[in-house]
């Protein structure tokens, strides 16, 4: 098998135990500590990731075990609307309280590097996750999305070990519970994401000529889905080998029953996938991040009905490049902006 990317395919066990179900008591409003325990169960802290407690109150009387926020604000990046939402939440919560006591507020950012801490209201906690969020709540090892698309989650295999982190997963591969026509699957994806950056081989059911490929399924139907956070030839080859090992394709060069779902369009990866007959949907980097924020907000609302949850999907402002009065090159990008870019590169 070709694994120049360092990925290790982990196939599902032949038998799986039924997941135990427990009834959780409904808590109207959680403490900061409870929120963080729950969030870290979804988004484990990864090697080299951003600090999970990205911004915390510095007041000596702040205690996350007792602080109970009324508002939670979730955003991809710290946009102007993010600061406005925090300010409004703090003002609403402070009515009737002592002016000297900052009201606790909680927020989440996926890409927090540009956060201006001076604009964050006193008493506000900002949690952050970059790698784990990409891994579990975009197009990667996202079992919630897999279930929504009709995949047989217990039978999925994972691709693990990425960019020097042996614990980091990059995707899952597995069967649909029922083979799907291409148009029906595309409609399901539109419901989940709303828009795509690129769709290849999923626009119609052409090719459904009645010829059987695997277990009597028609060659125009999709029976296997790969949800992947990378799109290079190496990952495409690994997906093909995993699909073959699961009995979902006849061989690694004929993957007409496979859908490769990812973020941005990558030329070499797309060429490799189409050569194998895979259908490909690239939802776009920003679009899959928005899916994760919406899903996280939905989980919070279901778990804590008394917590007022606001998700912000505001577009980022274009970067302003300041011009100096001298003849030297423009400042801004070469100064503070580059500090943010360097931090992002170090984490990636």
C-alpha cells in the first residue's frame, strides 16, 4: 500500500458492541467548567494546537467551577459581529448586578489568532480549537456528518496519523446503510452544506445501466463515502485500498461506487480520484467550518436549554494593508499580519 503521507488506515472490527445508552439529566445552565469538559470530549486537545483556554478572565474572584454564563457565542473567527455579540451579552447579563462584578460570558473560536483581547468584555472566557475542530466537525473524522449522510458508522474505518501527530485522524471511509442514487445523495449534501465549491460526477445518475459491480448494486449508485480533510493522490489511493478491503469496490482502479467528500478543490487529488471513477464533492473550506459551528451550537442548545446560544457565520473582513509614508515596502502584512500567519503555519 502507498502511504507516503504517513496515514495509517484503521479498518472497523468485524463485530461491534452496541453502544450503551444513558439518560442525562437536563441542566438549564452549565458552569464554565462543565462546558469545557463537554467540549473537550468532542474536541480533544491535539499536539501543537492552539491553547484551549485561549482567553480567560484575570480577576482573582473568577472561578470556572462556579461561574454560570447565560450566553454562549460561537464563531469561526473574531469578526466585528463577534465582539458586538459579546458586548451585548455582557450588557444584558449585567442588568441588576453590581457594577464591580463582571458577568461571565463564554465564547468559542475555531481560528482565534486575530483575537483583540482589548475588545473582549471583562469576565469573558474564550475557548478555541483548530486541529480537533477540523478533525471532528468539518470534513474529517466526523461521525455526526457521516450519520446524517446515511453512512453505517460502526462499519467505517478511519485514517489516522497526520502531519507528525500519530493520534490525529484525517478522515473516515465506509458504506452507506443503503446504496444511494447520485441525485438523492447530492440533495442530502445540499441539505447539510447549502453550497459547494465543486461537484464532479454526482450531477445525475448517468451510467446506471443495470450492470452489477458489487453485491448486485448498480454502477450508477454510490455505496461508499469517504469524508476526508485532505485531498492529495496519496489519500485517494488509501481510500481506494480501504474500500477494497471492505468489499465496497471490485478493485482499486474501479471506484465508481465511491464518493470522496472534502473541502477545497485540489487539482492532483481530483485527477487521481476521477481516474478511479470516484465521484467528488468539494464543499469549500469555509462552508465545512460553518457546518461545524452550526452543529456545535445545536448540541449546546439541546444539552443546555437555559443557555442562550448564538452562532455567528459572519464573513471575515478583507485584510487592510497600511502604506507607510516612506519609500519602504508596505507595513501591516510584513508586521502584525505575518505574526498571525507564522503562528498558523507553526500549528499546521
